[in-house]
C-alpha cells in the first residue's frame, strides 16, 4: 500500500493559505502515532483493541500512511480516518478487520456520488458542511478509490494534474 500511496502522493499534494494543524508536538498514543515531519506527515494506526460481537472476534488491521503537509482537520472513529486539506479535499481511510477481509490485487477506480455520500456524510455533518456544494464534479477535479481488500482509501476532490 505504501508504494501505491507514494505514486499517488504527487497528485494530491496540496497548498494552504490558512492555519495548518501539522506543526508542533507529535501525537503518540497507545493506538496511534501522528508524526509531523518536515516534508510530510506520518500517521500510524497500531491499535491492539479488537472488536467483539457475541463470540466472534474481529482483528484490527494496523497500517502506516504518509500524508501531505498542510492538514486542516482530521478525525478518527473506530476504523475510519478522515484527513482534510484546503478546499475541502479529503483523504478517507477505512481499515477492514483482518479476519473479515481478503487481501487482493490493489485497484484504483472512479467513485460515484452515492459512495461519496455514504463514506463522507458523517464527517460533513459533524463539520456542518452543506453537502450539496461538496457533491458532484467540479471543473478540473476528480475523486478516486484505492483498495487492496483490507483498506479503502478515498481521495475526494483531488486536483487533476495538468
């Protein structure tokens, strides 16, 4: 996944004109690290807490991802992580549970408004964004989904390289 993300990174590098979150103290916790490096940020999800339903245990998928600088906001909820940049550009990551997913050949595909809505509505609602202005194509922008069967990475409103 890291190799694919590095291939995608030049396409999603962003510029910022207002305050950034990715300065100052690194964050180290039992379940994650967020390290602010000079030229990029590094997010590591290392939770050892697994989900349980009745007698079935769902094993947490751990991952590390390098993210562009100029982060505006980020949040996590369960196994979903959202990183927001200037102009509402978003990197959405959903890590599946190891024993409930199958690692497969990585794919990159187009994403439709229905899937964007399903994945990003909770974040938009919390941020009080007007979803109608965020949905749909904007000139010169495109959104893609990357998946390897265990992790879904949605690049929302990524700038199209010229």
